[in-house]
C-alpha cells in the first residue's frame, strides 16, 4: 500500500500545533490524551473535516506496538513475528494453512446450505475476511471499524487502565470489495461480504483491509498499515465513558447465536 510519506497531512498533532505533519512524524509521535468519548468524537471530526479526500477507519488496542524506529506499526496477522524476522518457509506455511481453512469454510457453508455465498467462491479475499474477523488463522487482512464506539469498546473492555484509538485514512469504499490500484489497497465491507447468519460483523461494523495485489507472499514494509495512520489517542478506562455514552459489552460484540462463529470454531478445532 502507498503511504503519505511524500506529503503532510492534518493529524492529532495538528490539533495542538496547527501544523500538518508527515506520516513518519505521526507514527513516531506520542498519542494525544483524550478525556472522554465526546472529546474523542470532536477531535476525530476535525481530522475528518480537514482530510475530505479520505474515509476514516478506526482500531482500538490495549497497546501501541512499535518498530525499532519507535514508529507505530500495524501488520496483518499473517506477517507478524514479534522480536524476530519472519522466515520465508514459515510465511509459506501460513499461506498454506490459509488456503486449507478457506476451503474448509466454503465446504461447511455449502453443507449448511447457507444462502448467497456465490461471491465467496469468486473472491478469496472475502473468505479471508471471515477467517480473519473470526480469528481462525493468519491472513493478509487487518480488522478495522467505521464506529468509534466499537473501537473504544474493544480497546477498553479488557484494558487495565488505559488504551489507544488509532485513526487511519483510506479511499472511500464503493462496494462489497473495493480495489484501489492507485493506493494499492483493497477494502472488504464485512456486512456485505458475510452471510446473513454472521452476526458479529453487523454488531462491530467491521471492515477488512489489505495491500493490493494481495497474492504477494513476502513480508514487506508496504504491508504495514502504519503507512496510513493519521492519528492516535490515549484514553483512560476510568473516565472515558458516562451515562450518555457507554461501552458496548463483549456479549454484544460477540453474540452467542452466531452461526458463522460456530462454523469458524469448528475449523479452528480441526486445523
């Protein structure tokens, strides 16, 4: 994927110093501390207003993972190897497992006679998006949401004290799966890609993004979503929510009666 490295952009730092910044400066900066959900919405609204060419997506995390350069980093699961280099043999093995799990998922959906899965047969990225979202195996895709409340709930529900909200700028999506050759990105809208029996994506407003072309089986810097980062915020568990804006509980984000969730659990047990 392409980054903003050759240009400056409005970001969380701009809220204080009124200056645009490079992607490198954004990634290596400290997050801006935010007191509550209302203040987060206001801050993101300003960033969105000053970056009208992009659609903003969010990730909530308990930690700000960084490279040796101190730059925030966001690799898809299939490329992750904390503290060491990812061997080509290991990466090949991960892609082989992804192919096996993809075939199993499609077979199980056909056995259950799940409605409207024709697109899943044509576009492997759609199968990957389901496998990634239900945490079956590593994929070249990474989870995002269009909902700040969902992102903040993910970040804080299992945090001890503080967590982080990361804001990314992507091309505007225009269908179930959007391929952007100019930005070298693909974007899967889970609500459209998943069968109706998949409840989790509907409650999480989930999207899966990856580098395009998506078949390149090598770990490269261009697969790091830090290249699209425009803001990062630190939020505190004790003060962030109030009676007007409260967290979405895990029981709502992960519904028990999710048919596709049960299918994916079976694949995990069999693999």
